[in-house]
C-alpha cells in the first residue's frame, strides 16, 4: 500500500512503494513440494496421527 508523507529534511512530498520478491527459502519450499508432494494427511500438525484407535 503506497503511503504519502512529507520529508522532514526538505519538506518534499514523497510516496513510498513496496515490492515483494520471492527469496531463496520460498523457491526451496516450492521446489520440494513439486518434487515430493505435500505431506500425507495431517502429518505437519503436531499431535495429529492418521492411525486411530
């Protein structure tokens, strides 16, 4: 979200802009999911188990 503000030094009005760039961890996780697929059932949830008694 762009934000407009006044520079405290020169008094000029400026607009900030942010951009998102995917990092190395994002590419690593996506590549891993593509190659190996997601974990079965709810294996990523602590305490969850696919075995029911």
